[in-house]
C-alpha cells in the first residue's frame, strides 16, 4: 500500500514537473477533505479533515478559516507524527454561510504547498 502510494506520488511529481519546471519534487498535495471542496453540508462541521499525499510537518503548516461574513481565524491542527492527514478543530458552531479554508502545509521534504478549500453550511 505505502509503496503504491509513494509510487503514485512520484508519478504525480513527474507529471507535474513536466508541466511546471519549478516543481521538482512531490510536496504534499490535497487528496481529500471533509467537508469536500465545494460541498454544502447540513450540519456545521466540528472537525475539518484534510488528507494529503505526503507526510506533513505541522509545525510549519497553517490553516485559516475565513467566513464569507466574519473574521478569519486560525484553526489548531492535530495529526500524528508522519501523518498525511490532519484534523482541524472548529472552536464554535459555524453559522450557516460560505466558508473558505486557506491551508499551507510543509511536506516531509521541506516544500510548502498551499490552497483553498471552500464549503457551505446550509441554513435551516
Ligand atoms: Cu516537495
């Protein structure tokens, strides 16, 4: 399993290298999330999970939740050593509305990748 995943990451890196000369190695790419990108959820999430394709260095990673309406806040992240996924605790119940989660993570190879996940909490 691990071998397959590593192979896939390497293959993806090669493909990326062909497209973007600046990107030489695997880095950590977002491969899954809950809520999923673009998803509308009925219940406000208490935890947001992000899964990547490489081990993370949490110390050098950041996660900021930006409500369409309201103040951005940094979320604290929990992940085991060498983990490829991270759990973000949402400190309070999110009111209905649109949210963007900016993430920037450092992979075990020291490279930083970043992106934005969006989701919506449905109104009642
Ligand atoms: Cu890298």
